[in-house]
C-alpha cells in the first residue's frame, strides 16, 4: 500500500459499528465527507458528528440485498464490529461492489492512519503490521519535539517565493531551504511566531 491524501468532500463513507473502534474510525472522516453510521448499539459520541446520518439497526439481521443496496450508495466502507466474521462478510460485499473498504479485524484495501496535524501540515502514520503503539509514539514525538513546525512552514513558503526572484538555480534554492529548516536558531524563533526572512540572510 502507498499513502495518498484525497479530497473526499463529494464522497460518502459507510461505517458499520459504533463502539469505541467504530467511533475512532468515523472520527477520522468528520470534517472530510458525508457519513452513514449503522449499528445496533450507539455510542453517544456519534451524535456529535454533524456530517453523519445514523441508522440504528441489527446488521446481522439485515438481508443481503439490503446490505448490497446500502453499500452501493457509498464510496468507502468501514467494518468496525466486534464480530470478525461479520466484518469479513461486510468487506466481502464491499469488495464485490468494487468499493474501498477497511476491516477493523482483518484485511482491507485501505488503511486508516494515525494523523498528527497542525494548522499548516498533516502527517499520516501507519505500519505494515498491526502495531498501533508505533504510530501513536511517532505522533506524540512530533507534537512534543516540533512545536515550531507550523510557523516554519509559513516561513519556508515566504522564503521560497523570495528565492525564486533572487536565486535562479533550483538546486541551490532547495539547499537554502533545507539549511533553514535545520537551523536551531530559526527553529526556536518559529516557536513564538513567524520570523522575518531576514533571519535567513546568512544562507543567502
């Protein structure tokens, strides 16, 4: 699998299950797409998802034809039930319909990553094997050790535009930008705000 950022604003997400796992997976899409959440037992948190339509149904009692129609109206299917066999069944229907699907207890054709984000960046982390502590550790490390990253992004953007008019060689521009981001003094300056590009003059 490869990482890919998608615009899902015109897509529809179908989540089966509203326990802790289903809520966590649904939360990933709360600002990204329209959702339908189907579960017999509903966690109170899902009612705060303003982009979600909620259906309280016993999934195991639904007819296959009804499940197929429901899946057919969505683009991504997430099976997040505690019953592994039921998740496999739902993902099998999604696969047969040519959908993207995620299985909380087995294999799917998409993964839902752990995400760390600021105002100016997003980083998604996952592992090839089931090792959820690793993405969580990386996320915490980034948040604790790169408090300057948002403002560095803004500084880099401004500096890059200035360099286009003063440094014709693209390779040299890239070297300057990398030197700036590695500079501890500039990193510290970015903690409290976005510094002027004057702070980078030693590299020009």
